[in-house]
C-alpha cells in the first residue's frame, strides 16, 4: 500500500504542470560604441497561476558583443519598460536587485494589461556591478505574455 502511494506521489510530481513559467533573456540592442545596452526579457506566465520565477540577467547577456573585460564595468540602469503581449497580463509589480540583494529598481503596476509602459527609474542612475535578478509579483493571469526591457548606459 505504501509503495503504491509513493509511486502515485512521484507520478503526480512528474506530470503536474509547472507552478512557474519563465522569462527568456536576450540582447535587444547594443550601440556600436558599447555605451548603450538593452536586455529584453520575453515572459510567459504559468498555465496554473500566471506566476513567473525570478530571472537572472546574467553575464552572458550583459557582456554580449562586448570584450569580457567590459562585462559590467561602467553600466548604469537607465530605463525600464514593459510591453503587454497577446494574452494580457495583470497589472503587476517588478523589482530588480543585484547579487547582494540591493534594490536598483522597484515599481508597483509597471506591467500593464495593454500597450507599453515606461517605468520610473530613480536618478541618479544606479550602477550595475553584478548579475541582476528580475522579480515579478501579483501577475495572476494564466499564460499571460509580456516583454520587459532593461536599458543600461555608460
């Protein structure tokens, strides 16, 4: 009886839909002189509850097209904006933190159900010195799609 219960539990875990979906990271734009970099995150909410796992904007995205020595040096978080996709997301919140947990950006309701919304980045701009982690909260629409753009300048 216990073996059947354990096998059933394993089957449920293996075949249950994922609680989180994700955001796929890519370089959207890099200026010829390497002074402007825009990283794009294309997101799809979970089929279960619309949530997305935290996403790291890692070294490969920030250094794409740049010499390795310029990986993060001198970049500042300058702009942030979102674009709603085909399945409208909820008005959701975004936080961007560095590897030490320091908050570089946070805004309530920056992800909108339709159109494009520019975020309000505090000035002076904050230096990007490590991997960034993007967290989304309060997005509950299953399979919602949206893009987020992080603009960094030096």
